[in-house]
C-alpha cells in the first residue's frame, strides 16, 4: 500500500508523462499492425500524458512548488550534479501543458485524418516519439538531456515531414529541414560542450548558479551557439523558409505539432538560456536581440504570407509571424511582457492548431490546398467553415477571440516599456505589432474568400463535410479559443502570471535542486499592472443585446424573406466581367488578391522573392551568417 | 430593484442614446446633409435632407434576392452583425462628460472594434460569390490596411500626451482622455496634437469609404463591389451602417481632440456633438467629395502610408518629447 502510494505520488508524474509517450511509441512499433490496437494505444498514451501533466497544475502552478526529480535517486555528490534530473517549475509545466493539450487534440484528429494513408503504424510510432521528445525537452533539468530530446524530436519531425513522400516536394522539404535542423542541433551541442568545459556540470540549476559568476569570451560564444540552436527549432527569422516547406508537405496533424509544440520548445529553450543561464550578461542588451529578431519575424513572415497561394504554406508563415509576437513580448523583460508573451504562446497553439486542422480537412476532402483552385466550400463544409472563421478571427485579433486578449497585452507591455525606458525603439515595436495584426487579418480575409466563399469550381461539386472525429478535434480548439478570449483573467491568473513569476525567480529555481542560489542575478520584474481596460464578457453581452435588437427589428420587418435567384447561372452573368481575360490573371482570389498593397511594395516583394530561392545551400548559408552575427553581437555588446 | 433599474438603464443606452435610435437618426441626417452639401457645391439642387430616410424605408420594402452562388446565412447575417458592432462602438465613445458604458474598452479596443464592421461587409460580399465583390473585397481590405497605420500612430500619440500630463506615462482609456480634456481644455489646442488631428481628419473619409477613397465601391466601375449582389433590406442595413460609420468616426474625432466642450447636460451635449459631427462631415467628407476624383487603390495606399502617416508620426514624435 505504501509502495503504491509512493509510486502514485505526484513527484513521479513528470517522468511518467514523458514515459507514456515513448512507451506508446515503442508498443505501437511492436503491436501496431492491428488498426484497433494501434488507435487505442495512441489515444491511451496521449490521454495519459495529458492527465499526468494536468495533475501537476495544483502543486506547481497554484501552490508554486518546484518539483526536482533525480533519476534513480542519484542526487548530487561532492557539490556536483552527476545524475540526470528533471526540474519542473511553473514555466516548464506551462509549456508541458501546451504540449500535452496539442498532442491530445492532434491525436484525436489523426485517427480519422490518416485513414487514407498507408504505413499508419510508422506514423503513430514517429508521432509519439516526436511528442515524447518535446515533452522531455521542456521538463528536463539538464542541458545535455535537452539536447538529446531536441535530437529525437528533430529526427522524428524530419521523418514525419517526408511521411507522404509521394507528394511533390515532401522529400525536398524534409531534406532542407534535416540540413538546417542538424546545424541547429550541432550549435546546441557545441554550446553545451563549451559550458561543460567551463563549469563541469550540465545541470541547468547548477549552470544557472555558476555561469553568471564567470562570464568570459567562451561563455558569450556558448550563448550565441545556444541562441541560434534553439532559434532553428523555433523557426524564427532567418529559418522561416524551412517552416513553410515543412508545413506544406507534412500531414496537417503533424503541422499542429510542429507549429504549436515544436516551435514552442525553441521559445522555451530561448527563455531558459536568456533568463536563467545567462542572466548576468545583461538582460537589457539581450532584450535588443530578442525584440529585434522577434519584430523582424513578425513583419517579414506576415508579408511573406501575403504572397503565398498555398493554404498550408500561408499558415506556416503566419505561425512564425505569431511566434515573433511571443519572442518580442518575452524579450521585453518585464513581468507584463513575459506574461503577455506566454499568453500569446497558448493562443498560438490553439488557433494555429485549429487553422492547420481546418486546412487538413480541406485537403482531406478536396485533395488540394492551392488557393487558386479552391472556392465556395462554405456551402459544402459549413461546420469546417465556421470553425475556420473562429480560428481566423482569433489569429487576426478580432475581439472577443483569444488573439485579441494576448495582443492587447503585448501592445501595452511594449508601449509601457517604451515609456519607462524612454527608448523610442520600443514604440516602433508597438506600431509594427499593430500593423502586422491588420496584415494578418488581410491574409485571412484572402483565405476565407479563396477557400470558403467566392465561387465553387465545378470540380468540387461533390465535396462533403469531414467526419465527426475531425470536427470534434477542431471543436475542442475552437472552444478553447473562445474560453481563453472571454476569460483573460483566468488565463493570466492561473497560467501565465505564475509562469512569468517563475521566470523572474532564478534563485528559487537554483535552490530547488539543492544548490546555492543567493548569488543569482535577479532581474527586476515589475508589476502586472495594465494601462488599458478590456472586459470581453460585458462587451459580448452588449454586442449580443445589440445584435438581438437588430435581429428582432429585422425580423419584424420581414427581413428573412428572400428569394433565390436560380435563373441566372453565374457563367452567363459574369462573362462580361472577365471580358476575355484569362481567369487566373484577374484579381479575384488566390495569391494576387491584395494587388493594391503589393504593387506599392513591389521592390520589397521582388527582393524577398529572390532571397527565398528554395535552395538549401542558401538557407544553410543564412544559418551560418545568423550565427556569425549573433556571435559578433554577443562578443561586442554583451 | 436596483438591478432592474440598472438593466433598464443599460437597455436604454443600447436602444436609445447613444445607441440605436441616436445612431439611426444622427447617422442618416449626416448622410442627408452630406448629399445636400455636395449637390450645392456642384451647383445641383440635390435631394432633400431627409432623402436617406426615404431610401432606407423604400429599400426595406423591396424584395430581397439572394444569388444562387451565395452562402445564404452569412450573406443575410453579415449586415446585421456589422450594424450591431458599430452601435456598440458608439456606446464606448464618450459624449464629452457622458460615457454610457465606461471601463470596458480603451483606444486599442476601439481600433479593433472598428475592424468588425469592415470584416462583416467583407464576409457578406465574399459570401455572395460574385467576382465584383471579389474585386471590391480586395480593395476594401487594402483601404483598411492603408488607414490602419496612421490611425495607430494618432491613437498612440494621444495616449502618450494624455498619459504624460496625468503622470502615468500612458493613458489608453477613452474616459481618461475625456476627463483630461475636461480639466485641461481640448487636445487640439496643443501644438503637438495639431498634425495628429489633421491626420485623423484625413483618415475619416478613408475609413468610411467616401470619395475619393471609394475604390472599393466604385459604382461606375465594379457596381459597388461588395454590395453588388445585395438588394432589399440587407442593402438598407448596409447603407445605414455606412451612415452610422460617418457618425462614429466624426464623434471619435470629437472625443479625441475636442473633448471638454460639454455643458454637462446630456441633451445639450448630444446636440452639440451632432453639430460638431455635421461640421466635420461637411469638412472631411462633403468638401473633399466635391473637389476630387476617385483615386486608384494603389494611390490610396501610397497616400495614406506617406502623407498621412508622416503627419501622424510628426505628432507622435512631438508628443514623445513632451511638446
């Protein structure tokens, strides 16, 4: 009894959450031939992982405990951490929650989404391996283990990118991802090795204790290596073209994981190294690096998205653009900024997951994601359309959906930072963020017009709504988008503010593992005070009253009575409009919809077009240049 | 008991002032004044000032036809959503000292709420399945992008100026802006705010989609674009929304730059607000309409992102250095 109680103590839950995912992966590899056994195993392991992580909310997020777990009870000996450790503070658990949630929903979706593919056994094996890798990375208390997990998840992600290897570009995308992803992993390994040589430890808490006291050239180079390494995992500029290729080729359920979870692991790594390992190198200057790269990602990727004509590639660029928001907010180094960034990270997982699943639903039924070939699906797939619109409104930040709640915090945090620091650069960040938001809206107006509204091409007459399992998965995300949008107080109070507090509490992180944290450089956190006011529930109430009033008045005026114009077929009616011009040259949909905008920026767009050559050599070169620049920055400035 | 009275009061705000009834009457009157003024400037007789009312009720009596290619629910529902969203914005904008619903929204929220009516007309047009609407949608969206950047700069400049004066550094709340102006006089009297006010005046016709920034509707070219397939009552609602949008933007200008003029009596304030809105409409919409020809969409974009943005940016920089 006592033994059982010991096993079920929540101290063990972190390792269980990692184990069930890997165990599921191995079991499916062995017993996965049977379809039912495979599905049950996959669902069981993702549900169990979600359960174990959710059970930790109470002790870690609400009570503020930090779980330290030494594998095999190998505690530090002689002042040095030799054993492998897990350390779960509020920040780790926050990311673990995102991971397990996205993994669960995507798992539910996969079951009916992948039913037309072969090799489902391999799919689930790799899928759970990928999920286990990310889970292990965010819960690890050891820099080298983080590297191991990064390797596992990179290789699983590369294999899954090429999963539909008969599709055009899949193998090419996987190859690009492999090359640059390996450069990133190598950077992480090299950075880890340099730190190890200097401090003789790999434990994060002990590194956080030792590194700040001894900053020299090697430490600065290690910082640059780790930053660039985790940057490739988050696909921030200049690694964004890989994300587009990978998302374009991978199955939708994998895109959810790559965008919602894998990029977050990169962000997690960046937060860990900047705030915990290298705090003494001057957060004020590191701030510039994070905010600059974040704003650049925001703007470059949203403009790249405007030029796309493939549904999933477009979503991929938006994914990185939103990651730019997260990075910028986290880089502000204020409590409000970190809290806002983490809030946006949750929302990004939710709405991006929803949008990728909707794109997957369209691909599943129509066989294409080309915006120029789709149209009018709202009449054929009404539920998918509504769910897609919720996702589109969320990412464009329309109230009352969740994107608005977090972006609103980010604007405040950045503007407040600008005023407090007197630095006009942060003001520019606020403006870029606001403009990016409206460009995002434009991009999603394009998608909804080109895919769900507009005219239905004759080839798509027989399209049907997707099966209930896929709609259920999308529904979960859509519901969560609404909940996190309508009750921002709950999200900030229970999730992001504890996590942000943990970010600014380095000494507690060090002491939880039994080391001396008194010398840690504690960044000044500031308060969670807002300058604005936003009450989504009351606003929605007022809007509903107003809408009800309009609807009643309209109904009283016989608004609902209309007749369908069935006589005039569209072919006859709009012939005049085309005037003999080839249809694909007109600005009716697809990539050229916002001609008026792109025309004025044609120099920029042409330049971008030339730069994104699609050749892996170029992208590898970008990675090297990026590394050189970050190294230069950290050597000279930090 | 107090709950019931509160509920009735809020219902009154939503339905009468500054909600529906006020929006309907004032918006339509502004529209009528605008048409009359443009006609006078062009040496025409023009329609009677009450013509928009007649048009509205006439359209409501007409048959509604939904094209075969359209997605019916979205097509019919979009106009209603757009109108409701506009009325809600009007509730948040203070009428000098009087705020119907305070503490619920700030200027960033207003910025985003202003997108909802635009998105609803875009979705309605997209749902109609017409290629004219497709072109109109593209231009409408580009017009929104064009106006967004200068509008953002104007709002940030106001937030900084008021925040500086109040010692908080920043003030996003519309109520705070109104209170500051009640105590210290209108913001337009400050030199740093003059370029911002000018930029805001130039933004008004762009946001409402009036001449010369009406490429998205361009009757003579793409048959009113997004509205090409609309008829009957939904069209009437869109026309009403357009009128209300004129009221919303002009009263937003009044709230941002002309605060502190109020008398303290709600009825007089409402009248004063209407007069100010009418003057602003005449200045920014009618006069500009009468003397300009329609711009191409890429010209609209260029104009807003250069001239108007520059004005707003100058104001923001001046505000930044506390002038």
